[in-house]
């Protein structure tokens, strides 16, 4: 273990992992602010990733922490149908986290950033009691020139998702219970929780289909996110065939005597894309994005049903 | 005391203080990301403001916390000669902070944002052990079209500051010793620490003077920030006449048997602007910005002197 003894020491560590130069960066790290080249519109988002709130060191490796802190922000840009363009990083580093810890965390973050060609242009660094990572990502519209928003679906639209539902929540449960060993029995669920995939390519495809009306990323469970997704006055009928659910969700629910559909409804941190398109456009969505799975239909009245039964549309509240 | 019981509750609180609509905002708070209109170049910065690292609740009122968290970020844009254009907010809210606390904090932040016509376009909100505020601000170049950077000064340039040096550090000392009562005897120092003024107008003036070569904000003390400001290979001769120092800095130094010039050199969190201009341009700077005070000259060799004596250019390290 090697202690990080100064800010300059940490900044040198960042320099080893994140290149300073990038075609879109006019002035990179090291000044009071960075200067970047922009299109006429940008999307911007910021998510916090805090120890013992969003992750535990007991079963998140340093690399998992670095990866996920950035991934959840990229997912927000993906949900806009945008192309991420760069990011800022605020780090709270407890005394007990050494150079090796941050080397591993930043290497994983840098690898994810490199996949999307994202420069790290600046940020802030402080000591604190627990690890805290604050990421700000900005992005541009894709070739379609448009961003996808919430609230633009209409009654009759097909609701569909890209990505698994409920799997990350199963991962959280088994990690809390068994720690890192859980990966042996629940590899998909653990991966979904530790290493969510930001669905940037899929979001860009959706933005490129003019019929697609709305998109968001499901971070708090479909039950809680659907009301945020739908326009006022609308509801949804959701249909989940158990056969369409991830096997580990089905197996975990069976082990706890719960219906697997509810696990899929109330999961959290899936970072799947939820989107809506008129029925006439749905075949085109399927062709362009074979991974898209219809999960229901938008109804013209508030209220939700799951496989024909009313359900209470509440999920996880960060204040609960 | 009223508990904030849910995220929606907190978001409603934010809505009371921060208008959603703004001419530069295409899509405001409430979606996965905000969409804003941009010029061809933006400056971006992000600073953390963390309880017991950057502030103590013992002597920061909630309003001081809300104000300063945003102000220190605006100072970074000011140091670029930029015009702040909007911001994102990440909040860590401990259980013990109630509605009244955040109402007061957000009211003060909103008042500062309103002074600079800044929309709050989004962010994140979590529970945690200590108050944490992560702000990201972006800005555009002013009418001059240029941003001011560090490292562009040249040997012979006049070094000048806009704002007091050492005063905020005195404020910290007396607040740590006497708590809020310190404001009675040390009003300017306490105000400098709790309510630093982001010198946006002054930065824009400097960016509009073509001869001004470089600018930064002095956040860690001149001694530590000068090496970051000067180009490699350069040094500086600094001259402080005691008569030119803030009276409270002089009085505090006298009370501790220290030279007041050193207090001005090693202070921190002043958020004064430090800039450089060739001697021929200096009169023009004085005319445009009467508050600018020359503090020294850039020398062609590394190393620093203070009133003719060499000094060790170290200041505050956040990891120290």
C-alpha cells in the first residue's frame, strides 16, 4: 500500500490514466475551468456515487467503483439518445484509500471513458470520510439531431425496454447476503449490479427512428419510473411473461416465494432503456434493435396493471 | 423542524427556489439530462463543498453553505473571463438536516444564481452522513470572445490582484476559535470566508482588455497558486506594503506576532483574481478596473521573493 500524499500526487495518477489531449478539448485539465468545443445544443447530467449509499467496498472492487460511477452517468445520456462528449470528476478520497485503490478505480473508469472517446477535462479532489464520486457528463445529439425525452408517449404506444429488468436488484440482494462470492451462483445478476452497461449505441439508434416518442433509463425500478416516463393522465398495462424474464430473476424470486414479475417491476439500478413508439413503428424498432422487448402499452387513463392486475406504482425512494 | 420525507419533497423544495424556465434552457430539470443552447465553446468547472472539509455547520449558516457552494464555482468561471451560463447540483443530505435547513440554503443559492441569471438544470440527491454539495457550472466567453488562462504571463509582466488576499484565512481562524461571534470583531474577514464574492464582472473586464495575458482565482493562497499561474521557467517578485493589506489581516497578524505580508501570501479561499499584463497595459487595467492592485512582477527565472526576501512557495494542500 502506498499513500497518496498530495493533490499533485493524485493529479499525476489521473494523468497516467486519462489523456489530456482530445480533438474536442480546447483547454484541458489544469486551469480554473476547461474549455470545450460544442454543438449548438448539449445535454448535461450529474449523478453522485457514494460509499454505503450506492455501493459498499465489501463487494465492489475498486475497478467496479470507478466503472459504475461513470457508467450510471453515461446511461443518462444514452436515455436522451445522445452521444456522450466528455466528463468532469469530483472525488472524495478517505485517508484509508491508497494509491493502488485509486489506480485500479481510475483504470476502470478510463477504460470505459476510452470506449466512448470521452475526455476527462477537470474536476475537484478532497479528503473525506467515505468515498464519494461526483461525475458530470455532457453529450451531443446523434446524427438525427434530436434528443429523446420523457413525457412524449401517447395512449396506444408500445412500451419497450432494452436491457434486463430486475436483474441488478437480485445482484444487490445476493451481494449483500454473500459478498463477492455471490458471483459464483448469480453471475448475471452480480454483473448487472456491479457493471451496468450504458446503452449509448441503443439510445442513438432509438433517436434515429423518427417514430420513437420517448425514452428514459430505468434506474429506480419500472414501477417507480413509469409514472415519471408517462405524460400526465396516462397509465400503462404491463405484461411480463415469466419466460421473458432473466433466469436469475426467476430463480431468485422462486427461492423467496415471490412472483418474478414483481421482481422485474420493483428492481432498481437496471439502467435499461424504457421507450415508447406507436404500434405502427414497433416493427421498425424491432428490426433496428432486435434486443428491444415490448413490455406493455400506454393507456389513456392513470393507473397501472401488471399482467392484468392493478398494482401500486411505488418503488425505491432514495430518502425512504 | 420538518423532515424532508422523500425525493419528491426535496424536488418540490428546489422548484420553489429555482425557476425551471430560462431562455437558454431547451429542456430543464426532470428528465434524464437537461438540454441547453450553447455557443461554439463552453468553459466547464466543478467544485465540491463538503461539511467538515470546506465548512463547519458550527459557524456556517445554512444560507452561507448554499451561497458559498455556488460562489466558489462561479469564481472559476470568473477566472476564465467567462460569463456563467448555468449549473448542476448534486446534494448529499444527512438525516438531521430538515426542510428549514435546505430552504435557507437553497434560497441563498438561488439568490446568487439569480444575480447571474443562472438556471439550475438538474442534478442528483442522496442521503449521506455529512452535507456534500457538488456544483458544476458552465459558462460562455464574454463579448471579447476569449477565455483567460493560466500560464500565459511573460517575464516583465505586472502581476495584479482584484480582491483581498489573506482575509478569508483570517476569517477561518477567528471562526474556528470563536464561532459565529467572531463576526463582531472581524466582520470583513468573516464575510470573506463565509461569503466570497465571485468576481465575474471583473473577469469579463479583464478578458475584454487584449493586453491582459493570464488570469486565475487565488483559492489556495498566492504562495501555492503562483507556481500554478506562471509559465514554466518563470518566477515572481512580490511586493506587499503593509499599508496595502486589509486592516483585519494586519491586525490579526500583529496579534499573533506574524508578518502580515506572510498572512497575505499563505491565505486560502480568497477567490481574488490574480492576473498579469505587460507594463504598457497596466495603466489601461487600472483605468478599466480601479480595484486592481499590482502585487509584483514576473521574473525570467524560477523562484519567488517577497519584499526582496526569498520565500518558500508552499501553501495549503487539500491532502496535507
